[in-house]
C-alpha cells in the first residue's frame, strides 16, 4: 500500500481511503457488525484512512472496527454541516463519544460551496480550531463539490485539508469544469494543503469504466488520497488490488459486476418533492406528480434519502 502525508498536517494516509457512507443507513443499511467487518477487512489490508460524516450515521460501524484494531493506526475523517459553536460542539462531542475515541484526525465542514459559505460557518470553524489547540482534533478541513469551495479554502489558512469531488468525467462538480477543479486543487496543494478526493467513480455512476476511473485518479499526483465507498469484502479486495497493480480474480470481478448500485424510488413515493430540495446535483424533479431521477446527474450520494419521511428513496 502507498502512504502519503496529508499536506502539511503530518498525518500519513493510505492512497485509498474507505468511504464510510456506503455501509450505513443511507446506502447498504448494514448492521454495525456487518459494516464493521468490511471496514476491518480494509484496515487489516493496509487501508489506514476512513472518511465519514455526522449525516452518514456510521460511527457505530467504525467503532466496531476500532474495537478490533489499534485506534492509533487509523486516521479518521468526519464532517458536519454545523455553522455555529453549539452545533459544532455537539457534532464533535457526538463523534468522540460514538466512535469511543479521544480525538478526530480530520474534522471537516461538510459541503462548502465558496468563501461565502465558509464565512457563514466561521463560528463552527473557530470552535474546531480551539479544539485543535486542545488536542481533540488533529487537523481541520472542508468537503466540497464546488471549484469555488476549493478556492474559498485557500483564503482561510485554518483549513489544512480539502475533500473535493474529482473523477475523470467531472461528474458532480456543481459550478465549473473538471479542468477548473483540478487547477484549483493543485493550487491548494501547492500551498501545502492536504487533498483527499471523493467520488472517483462518480458515486458508482462510472462503474462501467472503473479501469479508466482508477487510471485517472491514480495519475493525479496532487492528490494524497482518494475516498471510495465500499460495501463488501469483495469491493475492498478489488480496490486494494487496483492500488497494488494486481489483477483481481475473474470470479471476484463477476461478483462485483453483478452488484452495481442504483437509486431506487419505491412505489409508495407520494411525490412531495422534499428530496428534490435537498439534491444539490439537480438530479431529481417532480413531473406529472411523479418523482424522476436524472441518472446522468445523480452521484448516488444517498443524501436525498435522509429527507424522505416515507422512506421511499434509497440506494440499493
Ligand atoms: S421525499 Fe420521499 S415521498 Fe417525497 S418525493 Fe422524495 S422519495 Fe417521494
Ligand atoms: S438524487 Fe439523491 S443520491 Fe442522487 S445526487 Fe441527488 S441527493 Fe445524491
């Protein structure tokens, strides 16, 4: 496994980061034990980096893995939408408690769009900095789907790590092109910032060209690591093989081909439109009292499902 320093943070991370969304209730809905076992498989095979979020509700899965692994050998990144001190304090305390850890390695502001949204979250950022001084957080960062989120991060020296969306097609970039995202991210990296990309497979939408996706992301030399969602031991093994340049056995490949994910809308959807409001990728719309998904825009993040009171939308 290749390990890199995450910018100037002094934190060493594996080239591949376990994307923690997939095992939880927004996607595969695995029990803590089931999901924890998949995470543990990754840890035992050299992946030392895991990313999650307050929203994902996967602290229990990660805790299961940590109960069976050395905490100090794992780098944990999490994130919160909190914008004020009270929200940030709750987010951090919940993370520490539910993960049963004394510190978080990377604490990020979730889905920042520009310097303006960062300014709007500054109270939370100040709190994270205070807690960094006290040793509860090792580094502070942000996640973003926007070029302007990356450019905004460069204006705040407090932000040491970014988690931008980068894949070969630029899928999911909300305010610009792939070239603009790469250029902004390179500039952040040049300043000494840590970069771990997200969604190299476009949230699963680019799975049919997975070889090219990996080739692309592994050639981006300004990226310290990239997070990829994994929901089975097969996926963990295949991803590790790809990093090591080893061909996965044919039976493993065919099992993976047969387990592609899709956003599913159940027949009991009442077309209330609530999920539409929360899809920042513009992939959902209501037409003729029916919820429609634009599968070219959907990055299978599963965020919309957390807003459906009818439990009618999910990644399966
Ligand atoms: S929130 Fe749920 S019920 Fe409402 S449109 Fe979306 S999927 Fe349908
Ligand atoms: S439709 Fe749902 S899963 Fe797809 S991009 Fe929008 S929020 Fe994410």
